[in-house]
């Protein structure tokens, strides 16, 4: 019984750890997307101001 509880605890800990890793990777991906999209959006805004 103790071995079963240890296995269940390890699985839950592993799932929690994977959840944190997934969250961190998602945040990193969103940060990189924003970092690459913001300069492109600023250049579009700049070209619009030049036309006006």
C-alpha cells in the first residue's frame, strides 16, 4: 500500500511539474511572439503617419 501511495504521489508531482514547464514555455512563446510582432506593428504605424 505504501508503494502504491508513493507511486501516486510521484505521478501527481510529475503532472504538476509538467504543468509548470508547459506554463513557462507558453509564456516564453508569447513573449517571443510579442517581441517579434511589436516592431512590425510599429513600422506599419510609422508608414501610415507618413502618408497622412
